[in-house]
């Protein structure tokens, strides 16, 4: 489920990048779009990609909207939010409904309770965000939210272009940077053609009409991604807002001039200029010189990009199927199988094979000990793994293992999240600890992704101690 708005006041970027993500996922997921007051052109774009859309009323507050959505939906949806009015309270309401939550964000304005944050802005950092311990931050070009036409295009030559310029400031261009750019380009007399692309929310059409009699200017509206690729590939330079559109131009076009037209473009703008990938349009007509665009292009046109998003969302989908229960005596055989799995034994601090009689005694002691909490996880009827906590007052030492057939599903991470959340409801706990061998890369990645802090383990050599303080 995608939730985003787009209009002449806030632009169309939230909708377009949400649709780009939906397009990557729709072969594996049913995609539904929720939006307030969509224009006819936006409806068509949504219907081209998503299974359906729902027009939401704009007569209620966003807080009430979240309550209504949570009550209407089934509870097994992954909800993608893209917009700055989906505050902590909005997110919290949806999380309480049992949904998995993904936020597309580029200004980090409040605390996030989402499961995943996506920000493809260059230079974005995990430390920019206030999040829950379980929030996974997917940052940078590896998670570029570009339309498939740009991600799958063959490498485009950036020399021997037409003597042409490409101009696009997004779907709304509230401050009419388009016409200002036209004036600078005409005054430079450097180009035979100027291709102007405007979106359905552009409100300065009357001013733009004054340029239609200019032979060098061609104006395009409602341009498809494939048509956009064609126009970009023709041009020697592009003048774009520091938004997703500039990433698209860098994939297939010539040299880029960039302009910041909104606060949420600051990170992209600064990083493109600082790294020499683009030139500040305020410096136009500065001499066009070789830049770092080719290296950038190799980073952003990543053949694994779409699969990376699919894997991310497949993991979230799998986590929705997980159910936990307290370990019971009849599961002793299941725990015995997991404990003696070769991978589990090699990752353990005591790696010898465990005898059945010893295991039975250990299991009986643990399930009856009030200071031990053991959760067994299932997906449907399939056992997935276990998480165990040894309590020492308000400190909980964690241990987990995953059934071999689920190790590629990201199960360990999602089991730990659910187990910690459940433990917090059942016990007074302030700190979670986890001891990991240095060469246990899978566990190292899991604890680090959950914002645990790491120090060398005093009790074990070549090992780490991971700690998480629970508020």
C-alpha cells in the first residue's frame, strides 16, 4: 500500500518516486495507491502501475486518516509513506495496527517508528535520523528510486550530443525556475534547441506560452519515462532541480547543471556540487568541463538495484508471517536439531556436539527457570527459529538460532526484533546484550543493523559484546 500526495503546492515528486518503487515490486506484490485529490493525469499514471487506487477525503486531519486506514486495512499490509505530514503519531497509529511500515524521506524532520527508511540522497547518514532500534536505514544510490527506464538503460555516450539543452524542474515547479532557466539559455546563445519538460501540476503555463514562438524551444508536457530518456540522451547539458529528476538525467544525459528549488533538495544539491558530479546553475554559462559523472553513472545504474528492493520487501513480507510463543517441553527435539546444526555449533562459544540426554536436562531447566525467557518462532506451521534471553535483573543476554531453510529470509533480524518487543512487555528490561564471535558475519550484521553498540567481549577472545539500551 502506497500513501503519497502530489499537486501544484507540494509538487509531484512524492507520487512519482513512490510509483517508481511500485513498478519495481509489482511483479511480486499487489500494489495499491492511496492519495488525496489526484488529478486525472496522476490517476492515469497510478493506474498504469498499481492494481488500483483509493481517493482519500481531504476533509479530515491526517491523525484521523491514520486511524481510519488502520481500521480499514487487514493488518498484513506493508505501508509505504512518502510525505512530510506522516508524522511520528501517524506512523505509530499504523504500527499499532500490526502493519509493516516503510518511509521514504529526505529531510528527517521527526522521530521515525518505521521498519525501514529509504533516502536516496547522496551524503545522507544514519545519524541524521531519530529512529527506533529496529529501523533499517536504506541510504544512498544503492536505493535510488528511479523509474525502470533509467535503471535499465544501456550506458549512454555523453559526447557528440545535439547542440541542445534539457530543462526540467519537476512536475510543479512552484517558483517557475523553468522560465528563468530559459532566459539564461537564450541569452547564452549556446544551443540550437532547448527542450522544456513540465508536469501536470505546472501553474505557469501562461508565462511559458510567451516562448512558443521561439524556434529553438520545444515544450513537452505529460512525458513518459521512455520519452524522457530519449530527450535526455539527445542533449549536451541538462538543467534540473536537485531532486530525482537530476539522478535520471545523470543516468542517460549529458553534463548536468543543478539548482536547489526546495529545502528537501539540499542534501542532493550539496553533494552533487561538492563531488563535482554537477555544476551549480548559478555559475552558468561556466565552461562545461569533464566531471565525475561517468563514475556516478556506474554507481546509480546498478543491475541489482531492483532486486535489492525486492529482497527488502520480501523480507518484510516474510516478517508479517512470523508468530512467536513461549517454548514448550514438546519442542525439545526441535531445539535439539537447531542446537546441533553445524553452522550453529561453529558459531557457538562451546562448539562440541550436544548429547540428547544433556540437552533434555538443559531444556527442562531453561523452560522452568523464571530468569530464562525462550520464544519459538513459526511461519504458518513451519518452525523458523528461537530467541532466548537470560535475565540478570534488568539486563537480558540474548541468544538465537535460525532453521537452515529460513536463513536467507532475514529471519534472524526479524525474530530478534519481535522477541525484544515481546520481552519489553513481559519483563522490566533496560539493556539487551549479545555475544558474537568476530567471524560470525551474519550475526555481526544483524546486531549492527539493530543499532546495538559494540565493544570487545571481555569474557571471550576474538569476540564482540553488543549492547542495546532500551528506553
